């Protein structure tokens, strides 16, 4: 009998590099890419950030953070928890990039 994971949380979700690249490009476009953003990206494959559960409340932040991006705010500095979840969660990232396209 092999060892079975206790739950699905023990299995990491593959990182979608094209989505991360699109997010990075959008934030650079508005001069809102965090100074340490590339360091975060290099670490993400070695972390368990994807286990930080997103909540409905995280999606409520999207309009405010998107407006700040348009104003050139460093969201890694201003919203560190949101930025971490943005890098790790494909659904949150997709909704955020979609909102950026709407407001820009």
C-alpha cells in the first residue's frame, strides 16, 4: 500500500507561467510592478503560496487594486497579501487582469 496524501491540499497546482507573464507585463505597463516582483516570481515555484486559500473577500479588492495600478501604485508594497495571492491563484489573477483591461 502506497502513501496517500491526506487531502488534495497536499498536491501543488502547476504554475501557469503565461498568466504570470501577462500579469507582470500589465503591471509594468502602469509602472506598478513591485520592486521585488521578479524575486517573488523566482521564489514562487519553491513556496507553498498556492495553499493560501483565497476568499470571496479577496475578489472584492480587485476594483480598488486595479484603480491603484492605473495610478502607478506598487501593489506589492501597498497590498502584500493580495499580491501574494495574485501570483499564486490563477482564478484571482485572471479576474484581476480582466479588470485591468476594462479600466485601462
